């Protein structure tokens, strides 16, 4: 598998736990507006070197999740802002175009210095 995105978590907003309880994470790179930082996992700026597709793998350190759905705006917002909403629900659809759905497994443990990786499966 080829890594198409690699970043490092810098900080977690104080309201991230509220979203984790709903099996969701909101990620933004360090350029995130101040009013969104409280709800987001903030990570380093990194280029998206490919296209995120169903079947790819999203990892937080050694915790991996197969991508089950990619909203129509995910690739654009990850490229521009390091941003998407990650739903850990295993669904093959989402109501919002910026949502990335991954398999429904235990939520990842995330802290400052956690590596975020997206690896392409080459299936799509």
C-alpha cells in the first residue's frame, strides 16, 4: 500500500471527546480557524498525494480503519485544510459531503504526536 497522506497530531480541542462519544472525529490542519479548534483534532499541514477512495486505510498510529465511504468534498477539503469529518460507522453513505466513513470499530486513542496516515489500497 502507498501512503498518500501523513500528518502528526498537534493538539486536541477541549470538545473532541463530545464528538468521540458520537463515534465521530473532526480533523483540521494547523491553519484551522480559532472558532473551530475547540471541536477538532489539529494536525500538521501535509500534502494529499493521491485520491482517497473506498477501500483505502486510515490509521492513527497502529490503529487502522478501512474506508467505507468518501464524501464528494473530502479530497478537496483534506488537500486544502487537512479537514474532514470521520464517522466510525461503517456506512456506505453520509448526509454531508465532507464526511469520510470508516469501519465501525473501537474509537482510536489519539494524543499530541499521534501519526495520521491514509494509505491507498489501489482497489478503486
